[in-house]
C-alpha cells in the first residue's frame, strides 16, 4: 500500500484511459502526459497501461508500506526520498516506511509516479483512472491508501535515462478539425501568427486560451469531440478539450492537437505561452 499523508493540490490515479464508452458520455480520462508516462513505465518494465499517480502543481507526501521500485517523470517538483533529493527518470529501490515528498514546482505542471507493476486500485469500466462519478472520488485525499504489489527481486535492465525534456516547448502542432473550413482568412491569420496565453481556467477537462480572436456566427449540430479538440466559441474564445473533456460539443471543432501537443499542453499552467502550428 501507498499511504497518502498529504494529498497535495490534485493527485489522482490514472492509466492509459477508459475506452469504448464514449457513446454513453464517458470520457477517455487517463494520463494527461502520455509521453512521460511511457518513459516512466518503460524504466520499471511495466505494461504501457500500468496505473501511475498523476501529481498536479503541488506534490503530496507519501509513505510506502510495501517494498517496491519507483520512478518519477514529468514536471520538476523538487522531489525527495527520506529527505534526500532524487531525480526524474531514475529507478529507486523502496523500503517499507520510506517517505516521498515534493517541494517547489520548478518547471512543468504535472509529475508522474510509477511503481513496479503499477498501482492496483479498483478497475471500473476497464480502467483505474479517476473520473467522478464513474469513480467514487475525483482525487486522492489525506489518509487514503493506494494498493500495489510488493516487489523485492526486480533488477532493472536500465536504471536511468536522459530525456530531452519538452517542458519548455511552446509549439502545439495541430491538424485541421472537422469545421476548419468555416474559418475565415482573418481567423487563420489570428490563430497562426501569434502566441497565446494559457488562462487560469484550466484543468483535466479543458484548457482555455486567455486571448480571443474574431467573433463568428458559425452554427453546427452537437457533434463528437476528442481529447485535443480545439473549439471556437461565438465570442472568439478558443477552448482545448483534454482527457476528462465532454464527449460531444456544439462549438465548431476548428483544430485537433496531435498526441505530442496534448502532452506539451498538459505541462502548461496559467500564464504560460503557446502557439499553434498546422501540420
């Protein structure tokens, strides 16, 4: 078990996601930054879909009640193990009673904690990913416990990796959305010629862009959306749907982020700058 001594701002269990239920209005959910989690699970020789903790902005304080091996990736959050600094993308052997803590957020927005064989909290609709009301809670709280299988004999083939971090990247590559053709030349100029600021209204459901572009009178029927869909409201506001975003929407779907762009955006916080590049 992993004991949550202090939960931090927003800490959840996430895996690769919950699929085949979007027709019932159930979002995919799952980790926001798949690229980072792939590296963490690879270090631990886990399945790609193994569940991790997703740690947002302010990290938790955690106590291990079983032996295991762990690795961190993503945001740089001044992590310590038993008060000694540790680094991202390195495997650490864990003993019973070890304490993992996080300090100042230096770069990025979301950190990921993986353990050998992944966390084994309850599966619902084929996934362990938190999403209320599918799951009882939307985040971990003080004194919660998260189960995992103890591991004593693991010998990692690779104990650490050097990663070309994308935490400083601000270019979001996009493809044309279903309603891209409705954009005017003026809209295209506004979207692709300048940088935008991430609004403070951002979470696992959607990221809003602070600046607006020209208003419009486009209309459409409510249609399917995906993580990474960029909607344009009549007032000219851009909204990027994320992993917990709704499965349908009535605003024009003008752009679609690539998988990498979703990961880059997931590491941004209010006030950060991004720009769109059509690919």
